[in-house]
C-alpha cells in the first residue's frame, strides 16, 4: 500500500490549517454579517460560539482525524459504519461550498485588476460597476475558472508539496496586508464611530436568527462541521499537541476576522457609508473608501486589499477541494491527480450555475432561492452546524473516552489540563446548544422550505450512506 502523505513541519501544518480557516469567511462574510446584524452584539455572540463550541469541535476533529489516519468519510466509517453519513454530509458540503466559493474568489481576482485599471477613479459608479460585473454572464465565469485552475494546480501537488508550500508563502503575506490596511483605516479622521460600532454592543437587535447566523459563521470561518479539519488532522504526525494547535488556529482565525473588521468599519464610518450592505459590502465599500483617498494611494490600497482577499480565499478553497479529493483517494482508491480533475470539474459546473443565478438565470429559483444562495444557505445554516452536532455526539457517545484521551495526550506522553472540561462540553453541552440554536434560528428565518429540505437530505443520507 502507498504510504499516506504527511505535513512537512509543525509550522507548515499550522499555516495550512490557519490558511483553511482564514478566508472569504473572515474578510468577505464576517464584515457584512456584522454590518447586517447590528455590529458589536453579533461579534460577542460570535466569539462565544467560536471559543466554546468551535474550539472544542476543532479539537475533536483533529483528534478523530489523526487517530484514524483517514479523511472525512473514512474517519467515521472505520470507527462505526452507522456514522458514515456524517462524513458523507461533509463531502457533499465540500462540493456545495465549492459551488459558490470560487465565484467569489474570482470576483476578488477580477478586482485586483479592476483596482489597477481605474475602479477607484469614479467613486459614484462603484456600486453599479459591481452590480454590472456580477450579473454579467461571461466575465465572472472566466475569473472563476482562473481561480479554480490555481486550486487544481496546488492540490494536484499534494499535501506537503502543494498545500503546505503555498500556505507558507501566502499566509504571512495576508497577515501583513491586513495589519497594514487596518492601521490605515483606524488612522482616518472620524474612524471612532466604526470602532464603537465594532466594540460597544446593542443587545436590542439580537434574535434567534442572529444567534444562528453567528453559529453558522463560526463553523464556516473555522472550517468545521464538514470534516475539513478531520482531513487535515489525518496528515498529522503523532508528536504534535492537538489541543494547543487548535487553540492557535482558532485564535489566528478570530484575529484575522477582527482585523478585517478593523480594516473596514472605521473607514466605512469615516466616509459616512452604510454598514448593512450585504454580500456586496467589501466589493463596493472598500473600493469607495480607497477612491475617496484619491489617486495613487487609493489604487495602491485597493489593489492590496483584493490581493489579500484572493490569497485568503485561495488557501481556504484548496482545503475544501482537498476534503473531496482525500475522500476519493481514501475510499475510492483514486489517484490524486484524477481525483482533483474530477472533483474540480463538478465544482466548475456548480459554480457556473451559481454565477449565472446572480444574472441571466436569476428568475430560476428552487425553494425560493437561486443556485448561489441555495449552496450558501444550505451549507452555512444547516449542514455545517448539524455536521458539527453529529461530530460532537459521535466523539462524546460513540468514541471511547480512552481513545480520545490517548490521542489528545499523545498516548500519555503529554498533558491536556482541561481534558475533562472539553469532554463534558463535547458530550453534553455542545450537542444541546447546537440543537437549541438551530431550532430557534429555523423558527425565525425566512427560508423554511430550504431548511426542511436540508434536514430531509441528512435523513436520507443517514439511511442510505452505509453503501458509500
Ligand atoms: N474557513 C473558510 C473561510 O472562512 O472562508 C471557508 C471554509 C473552508 C469552510 C473549509 C469550510 C471548510 F471546510
């Protein structure tokens, strides 16, 4: 049998895992969700979701992944065949997220070029430029394909030679760019309104839907609930301290989300713009902010920002592609290259549907939404959170406690001080918390049909996936 691939170094793994976590979720989605959900109160709920639920689930994913040495489906299946379906939901989520993620990744690439060629020279028209661009049938598709092609090139090279190598270069670049733009933003006159929007909570705006949005965002941003961190954990050597690594990755991800908020909101308020703009926020507000700085400086910062966005997107999308590829390699015994081509071809088709659903095919809806929103809402609001809930139940009630402890303490050679606390959270608190939040959220959300559909898919998979 061929030897399983491994990460080349601890730093390489940490950067790759942080690379997976830090992505469009942090820089594109976190700011617009914060803007739509009233700012600071949303952030506080989000932080609780991240550090209580997300961190515990990440520890569990690394543990289950490294113990089994197998990717999402295999990790469940090798322990208990009845639980295969949770891995299958993960692989399905990988396909679905990659059905829209490269579309937005492509927008970021396009905006690098647009920033240079004069996006910032006509501030009033920036919103129209964005609307015109994403509803166009052809141009966004070219950028999406370009973005997907870079993913294919990286993932085809494998773990240490592809994903790890790319992350080691790209992650430090991203970090530096975010800090740089953040400093510029807070030093603008009038920036304090943005900082108080970010840091002084107004609880009156919180509903069940806010909490579900924060939970979904925590899962999405930390790459949890679909076996991505199981897959990355499966390539880990037996010496690394899993709990510590999870703390580092979670903290880095949170830091980058806050940095993105600091880069955007102070400048947004300084220029008197509206925070609740939805998914167009960074593509409309950021270039407008930079346009208002004027001339070469504006062009420079705008270009830098979209380079950062594209880089962040890329180190995440490779991990999404890897979830599907690793499944095909482990379970279907496919060669890596073939798996990469096959998976990305399917993803490209989904992306074409998603991209066109914002323009020419916007009249075609299923359960009330177009393809882009369908893939997005189904994964972010249902599959990831429910996948995370099942993972917690699996780890808490199916996995033997000794096995978890042995893996987390490297067979007793290192200590994990809060093991019992973590175990109690995973076993009792988290499954109940997710179920309650999901229930409250579903009640106060508009897309009930889609929610029911998502739950039905999970039930069907639970019944039929043992054959997969
Ligand atoms: N964490 C990524 C982001 O914040 O953009 C998105 C993501 C990657 C979600 C990998 C899920 C995943 F498995």
